[in-house]
C-alpha cells in the first residue's frame, strides 16, 4: 500500500515533494487546476488577478532540499546572493546589517519563475511522475480512496483511485478543506492587517543600491522592501494597510497622491521608478493569509504540507524554505520507517506542526517590529550589537535569525532561543554603548551573561550550534 501517490497542486512545494518521492521509487501523479502556461508566466495569479512575482529567498533549509534532489548547482546559477540587509532610515541615514556571521553566509535570491522551471524540468526527467493540468479537485471519497475532479477544458468529470493524497495546493487549499471536514477539526485562518503591492526598480547605472543586499525602508506603519534580480533590477513590495486610514492602499489612488507619497517617504528611490504610478494602479493588492492547524493528516491517506498547512507572512523569507523542509522531513521519515505510510504520517504530524507553528509566529513579528515600534534607533542598536557578538564570538552567539536562515535547528528550538535573546538584549544599556569603541572585555562579559541565560533556560546545548 502507498505505491501510488497523488499530489494536488503543482507549485514549488508540490514539485519538490514529487521529486523526492519519485527518487524513492513511488509512482507520483500531480494534479493542478491551472495551466502550465499560467504557472510558468513571469506574472502569476494573486487573488484571482495576474500580478507580479516577488523573488524567492533560499536559505539553508531550502538549499538542503535542492541538494537532496541534485539541482542546487542549476538553481544557484540563477541566484543573486544577498549578503546584507540595508535599512534606509528617514533621516537619510543607512544601517547595514550582514545576514551572516561571515561573508560565506548569504541568502540566495531567485525569481519564482526560474525556480519553478528548474523544478518542473527535474520532475519531467522522472518516468514515474505524470502531470495533469487543468484538473480541478471537487471532492475526495476517503473511504474508497477516490479523487473526483472537474476537467473544464474537456467538459467532463474524472475519478481517480489512489493510495495516498498529498495536498500542496496553497493557502486556499481544497485538500485542507476536506481534511478539516474528515477530522472535524478546523484550522485557524487569519488575514494579516498588512497587505502589499509589487513594484519594480529597473536596471539603472545611476542607481546606487547595493545589488547583493535586501533593502528595507521602514516607516512607522508601512515599509518598502526591494530584492535584487539577476539583471541588476529590483523587485519591490510596498507593505501597507488597506483600511480607512489616510495612508493606506484604499486612500492612495490617484497619480498625484501616489507620486507625493513616494517622494515624501521614499525620496531616495522614487526617481528610479519611472513606471511607478501605472504599476501601482495596475498591480493588485496582495493579502497575507496566515494558516495554523494542529493536525495535517487524516488517517493514513491524506496529508498536507507547504502553504496549505502553514501559510505565513513572508517577513522572515521562510515560506518556501519551510515548505521544502516539509518535503525533506517527509522523505527522511519514509526512509526511517521503511516507506510505511501510517507510521510516517503520524510522526510527520508530530514533528512538523510545532516547528511550522513556531516559524509562523516568528514570521508574524519579524518585520512588524519595525512597523509598530516608534524607537527604530533602539532596534538598529540591538541589531548592530548582535552583529558584533555573532561575528566576534561566532562559536558562542548566533542570532535567532542566523539559526533560522543558516542552520537546520528546529524552528521550535529557535523560537525559545529568540525569547532568551530578546530578554538578554533588553538588559543591555544601549544608551551608554559606543558601538565604535566596544572593547573585548565588555563583549566577553555580555557573552558570559548570555550563556548563563541559555543555561537557565536549558538551552546551553545550542551555544555555538
């Protein structure tokens, strides 16, 4: 039992899951409601409208999965490494924070379309993977293990028998809806108060933005984020509320108000966005849906992963990395259990739910701390002192952000370390700190205090992970 696997959804997580299972010898059939042309297009579907596609941030967990299916070398050829986060503050002062403890640690930035095409090509190379596009899942008979589809292009219905169903059909998952019904246990679904519009900064020789960096313009209650593309352009996301407040997507609409808004709050970049007003009006408002649940499986038959199981805001860049890690863990557990699906599904749920919930929570508060906190200077000081500690004492202090992005420490453990680090930083008198003249004795005392905090919280095994 379990040799025939049906995957619902041919997005990034569906393709990664299919590739891993095919390598284990399973017969995998993928069903996708969209056409391949729609998925491969440079612009993809956002809430029923065609919009731009932000680049994907690939870090340690995603890299591990790409190496598992032996496509990392091809992927990295399409990536732009981001070594730093650069905060553009409103006083024309920039703060640069390296992502890693050293120059070898960087986030890889790749377009969604490039990543999809590489994964899709890899799946096509497996004879035991087949695709069915424009198949819309209508229902699942869990007793008879039958999938019922509508095939609109052929004006017919289709019924497919299968051993295992894996839902990778995104935040609006039909498989999750059926899982909730069968388990009689609902997921928590909430919309973030923050929305986004995608915009572009085309390549410009006069543009002074560092290419190998993520750029962030934090302004209280909203921000602009820019990620580099391989052609030296940048894709931006304006993160803003869509409510009745004066500065919201709902109320910034006409050409003059759009231009005035950007020239007031982002004057250093507005002149490099020649299509700003038209793009702003044409591109849809994107919504961030947060999905949390305690049970991702039904019996030994249904399982969901990726955004279908743990849709999260992108403020930590872990959506695709967490989804790929779902696939890695599933494959590892199948290996551990000799491909016995009942044991694997039980262990998968026990392992992944707390970790996904942890990164979901951390993602929800990662950038909003910049949006909600009026004291940006204090936040920047904390980030700078953490950078000094992690670079000078790399074996003793690793920021929770570093552990998320450059390690595969379980997210739930990182969340505990984050709590310790936040408490530790709150005890430092940052107002009396001269970051340019911080001596080794002072730093060593800080490290000793931090290690004691970890011991108190029984996390000392994670010093220098």
